[in-house]
């Protein structure tokens, strides 16, 4: 995603992200169609992905998937549930405290790891099975963010998420 010029009004608005986020939950998908493994920490490998995750070694654009903690109650309500467990949505990280959409096309740091937001993490048809009829549509607009790992290291539950300035 190409950001608007930094000196434009829109560029200034998009660059203003004083909030600091927090990693609330971590999980990896060891294989397709198996339960996620919840973890307190995970190793992020530069250009590859998360150690133990089935997407590791792909293009790198989907090295990590993240979802907004504040969106979980909305997805639950839109899919007719009282609450949702993070593993149900099959994202690697649940992040609270800052809008993930604002990190699209930007570099940011989670703990010691540097990432770049590459694309929206749109829901797949599997969400219909995971959430029931209408699950796919319940997640539309709430799927989160995919990111490329620029500098690897360890991500831990409780780590801060901070937008970087170029």
C-alpha cells in the first residue's frame, strides 16, 4: 500500500498514531484443519514467518496475522455468540489498544521484532464453519492485518506494539 505524501493533510493524519498497543494472545497454526497452539511467546523469523506456524516460509507477506482485540466482541455479536476464543479466528496475534488498520503500509515494532503491515487479513470461507452460518460476513471488515517480518526475534504476550516513524 502506498501511503499519501507525508506533507499532505491526509499523510499527516495517517502518520498520527500516538497510541501504544499490547499483545494479548499468541497462537500458531501447526497444520491446516487442526487446533491452534496457544503460546506465551513465539519466534518470528525474518522474511519467513513464525516458528511452528504452517504459513512459515511462504511469500513473507503473511508472516504474521493479527486481529484487533476490540473487534472480538463485535464478531461474536455479529455471529450470534456471547463471546469468542481467539483461536477460533486463527490469527497469530490478538492486539489491543491501537487500530491495526493504521499499520497497513507502515513499519512497526512488537517487542524486539520489526514488521511491515502488508494487507488486510480478510476472512476465508472456513470462518463459516468456525462461526456458523453468517460467520464469513460477521468477520468482514474485522479480519485484521497481515505483516511481513523485517527483523526477527521473540514476540511475547504483553509486548508493546508501536508504530515506527521513517
